[in-house]
C-alpha cells in the first residue's frame, strides 16, 4: 500500500464510512462525483472495461503510461474490470447493486436499461438504492438521446456566450467546468436522497426508500447563471461577454500593472469602494454621493476603471496588492499552477497533498474540499491499477476462485 505525506489525517474513517458506492461511468462527471464520496470514506467500486479501462487513464500527461490526472480522479477507489456488454457481467452488477447504497453512472440515457440495469430493475431488487444518473441533457425531454459532453453543456447552459472579450469568439473555460458542476450537483442530490432514505425507514422499507437523482450537464451550468433568465424575461436584456469585468457590478476588473502583470480588484461593496478610492488617491470619488451605491457606479464604470487602471499602471502587482491589502480591499494576483504549488496558504490549508507512487516517487495532488472538523476527508489509498481489486470484489459477492477464473478466461472480467 502506498503512503501519503499529506497534512490531513488518514486515521479518520470519514463521514461516509460504511457507504458502498458502485461507479459505472468514465472520464469526468460520474467519476468526480464518486471520488468526492470516496474521499469522505465511502467504499467506491469503480467498474471499467477490461483491457483499456477508463479512457481517463491515458488523458493528458502520462507517467509510466498512466495519466497523473488518474491519481486524482480515482484515489480512494477499487477497480473491478468488467465487460458490461456480457450478460454474466450484468448479473455481477445486479449483485453489487443489490448490496450497495449508491450507484453512479454517466452513460447516455437508455444504455443502462439496455443492459437490464435501469432503475426499475435495480430499485426493485434494492428499494434503498440511490441511483445518480448524469448525462448531457437528462433522462427525459426531446434532447435526451443526444450525446452530450461538458463543452456542449457549457454552451447550451449559457456560460460560453459570456466567456471572452466583447465581439470576439466565445472562449472555453480552461477546465471541464460543466462536468464538474454536474458532479457536484450530483453529490448534493445523493446526500439529499440519503437523508430522505433515513427519514423513510419503516417495516415496509427497513433501510428506507432510495430514488433516482437525475442531473443534466447543461442544467448544472444553467443553475449557476445567476440573473440571466429573470433579466431577460423582465427587460429583454441579453447579457453579453464583458472580458474581465462583470456587467452590472462595479468596480470589479483586472488591471494591468507596471511590471506587465494584472491585479484583480473587487471594489464593488459600498464601504469597500470608499476604501478603494481613498487608497488610490481619489477621495473625491469616495465622497461622491452619485457613487455611493452600485447603480450609480455601474453608470460610470468606465470612468472608475480608468481611475483604478491609471493608479495600477504606475505600480507593480506586488505594490498594488500590498496597498489594497492594507486598505482591506479584496484583491489578488492571477495564479498559474506554479504559483499555487508554491503558495504557503495552499500548503497551510492542506490543499497540496503528496502521495507516494508505486515506483517510490512522490506526486503532488489537490487536497480535499470541504473541510469537516470531526470527520475530514483522507487519502486512504492511491488510484488502482486496472482490475486490481477484481478478485476481491467478486469474492465479496460470493463468487468462487473457479468462477472468477472462468469469467477471466472468457474475457468477461480482467
């Protein structure tokens, strides 16, 4: 077993200890949700196809043939290599689901039903099962059968239209934010469903009632679009891309400094604005009653941005941030991953974990969010090799060594 040099205690069982999670899916949306549950103590059994496994194993930069991203996405999981196209493999999933608390999947709608693994079958055998289903467009509606990836969901959810400079091609956020938002909504849904399960324990349902949690990628994005819809409905207003600013809130922007870097300044609170104006040598603006509230500041945002920009342009990023910090104005630099890896606050908060790899080398990975005071998340074990836990998992549901060997010989398990 590998070790961890993390600052988070690995002795805590975690708030979800005792919860059994079956993960059927690949890449980001489903696996991120299952990883989050696993970080907080759930026993996550990841099912992936024999031979190649989850495609994420070979995404982006590889170390010894495996993506270093894999070490983040699949930590605290066990790997069961299983060919879901085969009836015997589907029977294995049904056995696992019959004893599980949560099942996570992110296949296209209908795929699970085609394998005889839909909610009607699984909840009939285990009425307490919570089934998280993440897909591009949800399990219902006219678009349900379309293939959906995070980048498409970000566009349909309204985010892509707002990202970039006015009049330019809308740009993509630099990470798969649509998938991650769907994952987090899925985790919220699972925890709410588990609470409902606890509340419905009865003679008829001794473990309580499970249910389906249906998350669409585009809806998870749209749910974070703030006031877009009511503004459109009430005023016909269509918010457009605004670069580094945030339309309707002022002043908040990125300001170029003398050394070529940028300082992010958020001076849009009323009292914060006054402190900001005093800091940049503009007490006249701090005292102007027309700028006392956000509405007045938005009306003169170009003038305010110019005033802040002129002040910042005469100072380095460090000088700007030091002055604003002294004035208690929210501000910061734009971090690269190199900045993050060297930042003492990240380290103090346990967000820079170091895990020992199988070859003896150390690898830095992100820490755990959120921080729980009594039952924190922990790094219990590294991401598994493909099929590393196949035999152990199958024995747990009653298969003999001879049965497992027969399945392996036929390529059904790996």
